[in-house]
C-alpha cells in the first residue's frame, strides 16, 4: 500500500497530465456533433448576440454587392417563371392542388457569424426553431451551395460550412450527369475536390458542377462551382478540382432549403434497404 | 492575493484579445495565432506542476466554450503546460533569484525568452492543429500551418511582453 502511494506521489504530475488529456479527448468525442452540449448552448446565445451587432455594421458596406446579386437572381427567377407556365403536367391523376410538385420550401436568412480560416468552419444564421428551421436543412446563397444546418436554438441556427473537413456533398457534372462526392481539401476557400468520377468520363475545363439531389437536402441542379481542369488520377477514380461559385469570404444573404417530402422519402429508403 | 488578481487580470485580457481580435485573423487559413497561450508562459517559476496543469486545462476549456470546439484547446493547453517545466529546466539561467517572479523578456533576456516561447507555442499549436483535424493525412500542409502560426503567435507574445507592466 505504501509503495503504491509512493508511486502515485512520485508520478503525480504525469498521472494528472494523462487524466486531463483523457478528459479533453472524451469532451472532443462526446461533442462530436458540435452543438449538443448545454454549456455551449449558453455561450452560443451570447456570442450570437454579439456577432449580430457587429454584423449590422459590416453589412452596410456590402449593400452594393448584395444588390447586384439580387437583381441577377430576380432575372433568373423571372425567366424560370416563364418556363413553368409552359410546362406540362406529368401526373396520372389530375388533382387540383397547388402544392403538387412542390417539394422544397425556402426561407431567407442572414449570416451573423462566419469563418473561412479554420479546418472546420461553421456559419451562424439569424433564423432558428422559432422560424421553423430544423437540423438537416440545406443552406444556399444565390450563387450556390453553402452548407447544412447542424444545430438549432430558438433564434439562431448553426450550419456546417462547405468549407469544413467533415462536409460531403453529392454533386454531379451538369453536362453528362456523372455524380461524385464533393469535399473541401482544407487549403483554399475558393476550391474543393470532386472525387469518385470514373476514368472514362470526358471532362472539360469550365464544366458546371451542380447538386445531384440524391441526398434530399438540396434540390437537384443547384450550382456548386466549375471545373478548373486540374485533375488527379488515383486508383479507380478521378479527383477533379472545382472552383466554388460561392465566395465564402463575403457571404451575407443566404436561404434555407427545407425538403417537404424528405421524411417520406427517407422512411421508404430505409424500409426497402433494411 | 495580489498575484491572484494580477494573473486573473492577465487571463481575462488575453481571452478578450483572442476572442475578439485574433480569432478573426484571416490569412488564407494558414495563420491562426493563439496568443492566449501567453497565460501559461507567464505563470511564475515556482508554480507547482500539478497546479500549472489544472490552470492550463481551465484556460483551454474557457477558449473552447467560446469557440465551439469543446476539448480541442484544453488538450493543447494541457500539453503545453506539461512541457513547460521541462523546457524551463532545459534552459534555465542562473539569474533566477526570485522563484516567485514570472518568466519575462525584461529579466531573462530576448534570446532566452524567444526560445522558451517558441518551443511552448510550437508544442501547443502542433497538438492543437492535429487534434482539431484528428488525422495525419495532409500532414505537411498541417505542419506548414503550425509553423506559420507559431511564428506569428511568438511575435505577438514577445510584443505583448515588451509592453506589459513590470511587476
């Protein structure tokens, strides 16, 4: 017993060191989904409040740029509206319901906190559960995909940015519909990598990359970026360098995308594949 | 008691600087200075190592709570707190007459303080960036980020030590 005590006393610093590191690691792993700790929720409310005040000031200087983007988006939407009027109904039954065929709903939101300089970047938005935001909703700006909501409080929500080492997106080449997995390489905030594209696919510089719609988070065809032409051959697949269409460094206005049928689709997929 | 309020003040000041200014430095993702490590550096020579570890853990945890990375900074600060006594014994100078004083540029000289700071900061940044990513893939990219951030952090810590009140 005495020798055990002596041992503990002699190595008390080392033992304390190991205990504290173990506690830190447990904290890291248990808070893996980032937002779930109660303590963090409190800090979030405080820092969200501060960030909102700071943002109110900086937003003013971006107005010109935001205006330009909005005008461009208006024109795009107007032209799409024209096309829709001419479209044909593709249903077996005729049901007089304006919601048929609508599978996504949109909600505009402001970015109140954003970072691009870490390996795991997150974006705080000024919309929360009070406005109907739930986990798993997509976030996009008028220029393209931004991220996915991972945490919600009554007034704020936190989205995992595309510029996050853990982020994966099912994306396809618009011209020939081959799909792969898009991830950030952690190096530049302007570029990401589209992998799992088969060797025989012909690609050209400037090809548009869009969302594939396979995940039910984003609708198909949402802009992600363009190919730069740089590619890496490794194993059975190609990895392509993608220039992102969204400039994360000046993100102000985004919209949240809620899928109305996601649950039904998810349940069906689980039921069948089980 | 006087010491207690002095170090608490230093801690709060460093925390505010870190969260409001240094967390927002953007240099294409390569430079992330974490100057709050200075708190661990300036604790007095005579501090018992177990107490140093606990303070290091708490300071890391405080940064974690405000930047949403629970455990990551705590891991790195404990690592820094663990190596600090070793580095002190490695290049301690005979000039340490009062063990209650804190290591500083003014008393220990630029050369000594630089090597002391740069080693502790490097250990902190290396463990921080590796634990943050939890992978060794792209190791040299991470190492480059560690080195660049270490240089910038060291620069600011030496600058702050230059202007900090001398007891």
